[in-house]
């Protein structure tokens, strides 16, 4: 029983921490947290591909929606 309470408390504190970091840094904080997980799910855990693909997808997801409407 006590383990379930600890799990719920950890999940709540983690969600609050992620929410606070996104609130402070905005969209870049959200992209920095989510994009590596999406890339890992699609490409796998090999860091030779994971790091460059995360950087590329993070760049595209931040700059494309901002730059294209202005043109």
C-alpha cells in the first residue's frame, strides 16, 4: 500500500516539475523534453542517430512554425 502512495507522489512531483520548467522556458522547454523521447521511439536507442536526429527534429519543430507564417 505504501508503495502505491509513493508512486503517486513521485508522478505528481514529476508532473509539477515538468510543468514548472515549461512555464519558465516556454515552448523550447517542452520541445527539449519531448523530442528526444519521440526520436528514441522511432529510431531506437543508438546515440549515433539519436543525438543528431533529436537536434534536427527539435530545430524543425521550433523554427518551422515560427518562420513559415512570416514569409
